[in-house]
C-alpha cells in the first residue's frame, strides 16, 4: 500500500496530464457536432476547390465568413476524399488536443478537460478551437520570449479571426519594448531557425494582403453585418451575465485571477472582454469566451499559487489546508455548472437571442442524413443560417443569406433602427429579394408571403418543411411538381404572376 501511495505521489502530475488529455478528447468526440453556420464556410471551400474562387455566389467577391485560414484548411477535405463535416470535426478536435498540450500545467490540463463547453466548441465545424489553441500557444511563446514562433503566430492570428489582430498588435509592441537590444538587431533573425520562421511569417503577411486586395476591404463583410451598428453594451453584459450564472464559481475565479494578475497579458484578456461587450457577444452561448478561458485559467493559477505565502502567514495553523482547498476548488470549478442556462436555454433564447446551438443542431452533419443533391441548381433562393446545409447540398445558382446579409454586400451594410439578436438583425427586404430574382424563400418568415397558396412543401427525411414561392415560371413549377420530395399541391401560380413584377 505504501508503494502505491509513493508511486502516486511521484507520478501524480503525469497521471493528471494524461487523464486530462483522455477526458478532454473523449468529451470532444462524444459531443462533436456541426453548427449551421459552418456550411457557409463549407460552400466557400468547395467553390475554391472547384476553381470558382473563394466566393459564396459565383462571380461575387464577398468575404462572408470570419475564419479565412480555417476555410482554407478545410478545403483539404476535397482532395483527401473526406466529407467536409468529418474533416472539420477532426481538425477541431486536433486543435482542442493541442490546446490541452499548450496548457502544459497538468492541473490546468485536467481542469480544462472537465469544461463542457470546451468539449462542445472543440468541434462545431467552426474555427473556435483553432483560435483558442492559437491564443494559448501565443501566451506560451510570449512568456518564454520565443520571438520567432511568436512572430509567426502573430501573422496567423488575424487570418484565423479578425479580432486576432488585437493579440498580434500586443505581441509586436511587447517585442519592441521588452526584447533586449540583441534581439532587435536584424542579425538576430538570420539564424537558420529564425530566418525560416520569418520567411514563413512573411508568406502569411502577403497572404493577408492578397485577401484584402481580393475582396477589396480590410474587414470581412461579417463585420458590417454583425458589428457595423456600433456598440451593443447592454447585450454584451447579458452575454457575460448568463455565462456567469451558468458557471458562478468558475467565473469568479477567472475574473479575480485576471483582474488581480501581475502579468501584462491580463490587460490583453481584459481588452478582449471589452471587445465582447462592445459587439454584444454572440448568439451562441459562450463561443466568444472560449478562446480566452485557457489563458485566463493560467493567469488565475499563477495568481493563486503566488498567494500561498501570504495565506500561510495569515492562517498559520491551517494555511496549507486552506491553500490546497482553494486550488482544488478552482481545478474542479469548470464542472460546477448551475444549469441555469442549459436547462432553460429555449426560454433564454426567446428573451435574449442567445442560444445553445448544439441542442438545436446536434444531429446536423451526420452522414446518415439524405439530401437531394443539386436539386435547386436552376433556382435562386433566400435562406436563413439554419438552412445553410440545404444550400450546400441542393446547390441553388444564387443564395441570399437573409437573416443579416453575411454573404451580401448590400444587406450587411444596411442601417437598422432597432437592435436585435446578434447575427440575425438585418433581414432582407422582400423588394431586394425580388430585385435579385429570388424564386424560393427557404423559410416561412415573411408576413407578406403568408398566403398558403405560396406554400412549397419540401420533404426531407421525416420532416415536412414549408418554404415560400416568391416567383416561379412554368418550367420551374413543372420541375418541382415532378420532383418526388417537393409537394406543389398548394401552389397557385396566379398569386405571384399577377402581383410580382420582376425588377431587371
């Protein structure tokens, strides 16, 4: 028995590290899912692979995504012959794994592996795990003054997500101010290792410039669609508040750890939190917070352990017990969820627009789902984010993202009088859809199209979906009428032929 205790005492850090990796990977795999928004990136990737360029609509250069490098990477799924959903899930889990590795501290690896939303956004088909990994890796290189690796990462971050530029600017300024004179000399970069990293960094800088030239804008179209209306602080506070309510103990630890940290990096975390407040957070619960949670855990751990001496002096008899109890509570705090959001997510979504996306889309992206491939190749459609997977597989010749105009220059830059759900505020006007020649609205959301004689019923598996016809010629009607999964029995062509006047 003494041998076992001795063995655990010697190897407990390795046990925690390996256990954390295994728990984290099992959780990420078990809760793997695909977000509806991921299919927008998938369409860009497919068009790039097919030679049409990094576009959503053929012939229209609009940067309707916020994850350039991720979108480029998942394009590899096509030459490899892997379903893009499976490839993006695997890539997300890989970056989640490296996030755990870069945490390095076995206690923090184990702690983060207990965090449910870390598992959830280890996949999703989006770039969240990649961005999280890049931030915690950047902290590691910054702390160790590995300037070559840090410079490379600083050029990558804005390509992963636009707000990554905040971290890049911090790294460049810190290098200029804090590096020693020898590290500022050009000769420092002409060592074999640093020269390779510098040339690689230069490639990504040129890639970023090429992206800006290609799209004709420094910022992605999604910025104008989601943040173009200016500050949205009240929604941002609601976003942070619901995370706090779900993880009260964990949130208090992270807040105290970051605010009272002695590391300059804490100011960067605070700046990022201010950015979240400014833009109003996100419609996906916790997604914008995930990237800074691992580094916040590092800052918190450092602050707690640095307080050991003062705690031991203050509590002379029980100082160590108190210190270790606090650390144990912090390690376990990511699993101490109140369930205030997860158990009432539907009600909270209706009230705030913040949703638990995996609960809605946990079955999306599975290979068992059957689609009518290319069924809408001769049609123009209007869709909301939730229908993006239909756009990917049914491949209409034009698809207008109509909830906020992510992929449309005009819609994204429209001004609105009243703020609403982030990413769903700039609904496309009917007149604009007419102008673009839209045939089918892939949702029943417009009161103007409420007449049941516009109803096109689409049978998808066991689901009967009601879409709306905006305009349709006889050939289009005949095609849909002959298709086994479209029910046109309610349609009355006179409804739109008598009232619809196409704008050329």
